[in-house]
């Protein structure tokens, strides 16, 4: 849980800094960016399941 809090605080800081410097945020567009992150997360879990089912 602490990793999620650290990531959130870091994201808030970076977003604040980029806005203060009037730079574009270093992230893809809204929904597609979130879905990309969700896809990466689900892919990681799918890989772990395949390894567990077939190689352990």
C-alpha cells in the first residue's frame, strides 16, 4: 500500500512541477493512457498465471 501512496505523491509533485513550468505532462492522453497502464498490469498477471500453470 505504501508504494501506491508514494507513487501518488510523486505523481502529484510531477504534475504540479510541470504545470508550474508550463510544460506538457509526460503522459499519454487521458483514457488511452489509463487503459495502457491497466493493460500492462493485466499482462503481467496473465504472464505469472501462465508460468504458474505450465512451468511449476
